[in-house]
């Protein structure tokens, strides 16, 4: 990779722009920066939602060969870039979002530029969104519609240690439940009350018992609240459950259990209201994805380069795309760690490795 210094300069420029998901101005600055770069390459660029969603194509056609997906938002609050600007030390780069996933955004730039020279016939589409860290709530439908027109999808989340890609991600869903009971004096008239907390406790026991770690299903009661005093039967409680699954049918199983609990109150006089939030299906490798994985392994072997493949409980935009049947590889960005923390880092030597391997792969697709 001849342009490594350019890569690092571009990465520094992006890292030093705050772009928290709620900071639409900051995300828009990233969008404007990328749009300028795409236009310089001769791509057809469309910007939406005040530059917080960017689409760039190499050809004016609805269908394309390669979809490159990269999110522009980070989890870091506004002002973090000024406190911890981009820096390099001992072969690592640091700064908010340096790996997740501003290095991936820059890698897309360099791959597209090289592919435009070597394979101008390849039809490429780039999709940059600004709300991935909050579940792509506004961009999911757009991403899925684009993906339906592509042959292959590459999501530039950070690679993992050992030059690893991500081949599978769990699906997830949140369940928010509010319990409404009847207050009374816990000492003088406990029989007159209906404890929302007691009903909530039943839900926690019943739902967490649905966990089956052997098949990748976990249920966690992450937030629970209720009651106002020890001597008052609680008339209100609420709980938020995090549900993660490797098998799509597991979401249905847990949803059915929640509906049963709602229809059959354990504590007379308590009513439960529930809402399932942010459903994302699992990313599991299809037969075509496995063929793509095999091609990457073969290329790596030819280059005497080791690669790894990991499965993770975390989600990404690959969860929106892979279930549609499009061969999808995630973790295509340069490798890093400490994600979503002040210690987030990027392995600088992984930049050229990732570029070399992916460029060789894409030239052959």
C-alpha cells in the first residue's frame, strides 16, 4: 500500500471530528468530508438527512457488485476529540472512534480508489450511515434496500486481534416491561395491595430461565426499578431485558413466553405492559458466505498471511444485511481493540494487511 501516510493523515482528520450518534452536526461533518473524497474519485454521490447519510456509486445502475458499509457515528460525547485527539505511539493509533470505525471509513476510500484503477468495470456502492451505534434506527430500511441490489456486502467494522474477520453475530432484542399494581400499607393492610415488584420478580425468574448458552441464547434483566418504600406495597415497577440469540427461532420462543406471562398474571390485580424494541436478526454465514470465507482463506495462504474468524454477541449493520441472503463479511476494517473506551486503539500494521488481502479478493470477484 503506497499511500499509508495519506491514510494516517485522513484517519487523523476524521478522528479529530466529534461524531456521537446524537451530534448530527458532527456526523454531518464526517459526511461532507467523505462526500468530497468520493466526488474527487468520480463517484456519483447522494447526501441525505443533512449529510448524516451518504450514498456513493461508481456506476449509474440500480444493481451493483460490491456494497461497502461504514458508519460515521461513534459512542463518544462531543468534546472528546479535543480532550483525546488522534495520536500514534509504538505502532498503535489512538483516539475516539479510531478503530470503530473511522479506520474502516478510510480503508473504503483507498480500496475504491485502487479498484477504480484496476477494475473499472466493477460496480461499487458505498453506504455511510450516522446512527449505527444506536441500532441504525433511521438507516436500516435504506441499507437493506441497497443490499438487495448487491452481489456481495462488506461491513468495515474493526477487525479483531490476529487479523481476524467476523463471520457470525448474534441477533438481539430488548424487552421493556412496565407493571401496574395497587399500593397499600405493607404492615397494616398487605392484603389490600397488589405488588408490581412481586410480579416483576416472577418475570425475571421465568424469562432468565429461558437462557440456553449452549445454543447461544442469553436473557439478562439489565435494569429493574420499583417501589417507593419498604413499608409500601409497590404499585409500579419496570424492567428492561436484553435478549441475544444465535438462532432466529429463539426470538420467537422468548416472545411467546413473554406473551404468556402477560396474559396470566401471577399476582392478582397487577397488569403488565410490554414492548419489544430494536429487533435484529442473527448474522450467520450462508453457503455463499462460506464460499467467500474460503476464498479469503486461500488468498491469505498464498500471501503467507494468517487470518482468523470469530463469532461475537455484539451486533452491527451486518445483522441487517446477511439475513437477506447476501454473502456478507464483517470486521473488514483494520484491526483494533478497547472499543467504546478511552483505551480504544488501532494496530497500524494491520492497515496494509487488510488493504492487500481485500484488494486481492475484490479484484477476483
